[in-house]
C-alpha cells in the first residue's frame, strides 16, 4: 500500500488530550487554547511567482536557546543542518526530527524559488516562542515578526508549528 | 503560531499554516491551513521523504493562491504508515 490516501478524515484532538493530561496531573484549571469566532484574511496581491516568501518555525538554534525561549531569526543563505526541538511537544516515541525538511523546508523553498514557483525566499527565517502567554504572542511576537517581514519586504508567510 | 498568523493577516500579510494539530489551529482561526494528519513533529512530510515534503509545501503555495476566504483548510493526502497503523494517535500524551 502506498502512503497516498485521498479520503482520510479524522484528527486527534490535542485540546482534549492536553486537558485530560493536565487534569490527571492535578491541575484544576486546564490551559485554554485560543478561540475566535472570526478570522482575518489578506489576499495575495500579485502572482506567487513574484512574491518573496518567508517561513516561521517554533524550533530554536540549540539547547540553550530552548531554555531561554527568545524570538530569533537567521539568514536563509546558510541553511542549518538541523535545529533544536527537544523542548517541544512532538511525538517522541513515534518519530524523529533529524530531517529539517520535515518541519522547516528551507531547501524546498529555495528550489521553489529557483524553479520560479515563488519569486524568492525571504532573506531570513523567523523563530517564535512557544509560550502559555497568549498576550505575549499577540502583543510581542506578532508585532516583532511583522516588523521583520516588512524589513525583509516579504509578501507571504508560511508558518509551521511543530 | 496561529496567533502570529492572525496578527500578520490583520496587518495585510497573507499567510498559510502547515500543521498537524487540526483542532488547535482551527479553533484559533487562521486564514489558510494545510492539515497533515501525522504525529506532531513533521507537518511538512515524513522525515526522509523529500517528494512528500515538496507535495505538502506545494499545497501551501496553492492555498496562498486559491483560497477565497478565511478558515480554508485542506488536508494533505497522506497517512503516517503504509499499514495504516494509527496507534500513534493513542500513544501521545498517554497516562496510566
């Protein structure tokens, strides 16, 4: 059997799983995931083949950065061999993070730019913090990423949470 | 991450999220979402499977071009393993 399937339509509820785990551990007031009735929508205002595309990750450069949880960025012209993700909640008994392309496809984006599918890859990629504080994400990380996006003249952004 | 996507969209920057936690992203509410039904960690495709990674990234490009309104989700047409063993769904955050 190939891995291709056109008809899979179920998904794990991580909201339920995290709530159950918190309650099991004795936290009486489980984390409330962000919830919105509406969502904003910005249209692409030129062909993708003319757009500069940037990418955002939750991975960090190394273990030290994992404990500090700071906003960061790095140039795309030197693609890192790998990034540190051990502090994040990926499925550690089922998979591994040894292939950057599986969670931060800088090389594939570069190929897409060379092939003309996108205009170019942004000069930097951005790393944001995973934090319980939604206020921090909205009031600090959002504006900081927007500022870098504008500095780098980025037209569209691919965000890849791990 | 979904909150940052919303912030960018509110300020006129088109975005697409590629992720594996469907409920978290959809409850937050983003403009465009490529859902990959895999264990958390590799939303762009299986480690080592470059063709799959390119196909999923291409779905993101396609969504940037074609989505007509907010909260558009598409699902990547891949399963985690050829035997369709879904024990990974249960074994994450498992206790007792």
